[in-house]
C-alpha cells in the first residue's frame, strides 16, 4: 500500500479525545496489559492516518447502522495475532482553498463487537440508524433563515432592549 504524501491535517473530535482518555485510564490501571498495548497501537495508527496512510476500507451504507458512507475505518487491536478488536472511524475532507491540506476528522475509536464503533460514530455525527445521508439532508431544517431580520445590532449590546429584562445581580 502506498501512503499519501500530500499534507494532511488531523482533526481529533471531542469524542475521540474522550475515547482516548478512557483507554488511557484503563491502560494506567493495567500497565503492560492489553489496554496499554491497544492505546499505543491506536496512537501509532492515528499518526499513520495523519501521515496519509489509507484506511482499512471505506464504509458503505447498511440499513442496520447509521449511514457512515462518507467515512473510512481503520482497524486496530492489541494482539497482532487476533482479529482487531477496535475501529477508528474517520472522514476525509477536501481543502477549502488551494494549497490547504486535506483534513482527516477522527470521529471515534470504539470496539468492533456489535458495531459499537459505528453506532458511536453515527451518534456523534447526529445520524440515526436506517436513514441514508440523502434522506437526512432532505429532512434537515435550516437553523436560521437568512431573510429573518436581526434583532439587535452590535452597538446595542451595552443597553438592554425593551423586551429584554434588566438583569440585576446581588
């Protein structure tokens, strides 16, 4: 497998940071145990992903899971002689401007068993089971209407508006 040589920006999500912290805490409790090895393998694999390594495989839509068809997965495990126990789920985003690096957003590091990593990634991305990305996009309501007038200007932040209670602290 050849590895990508163009620059890559790694974007770890809050969820990934929580996953790594949980794994780190388990590794501290069991030094030299499988948790410690899994943490080291996962960190090494994250470094490879940042260097442009390809995923184990791209994900496809499956009705029994959240749609992660815009994501990739990389397998990791503590025992090199056993089936990998965990998955890293991530997605690649093209640069917004020429010359900027590709961004790889790391969404989850979770257990392989029962698709836990995929359900966790779907939850973090706000994707329920059984809906395609196209169906979800068609259902989304806009957060704000561009035609809605602004309520207050920046210069009015020092004074409360007539319909806003005057807050007082004791």
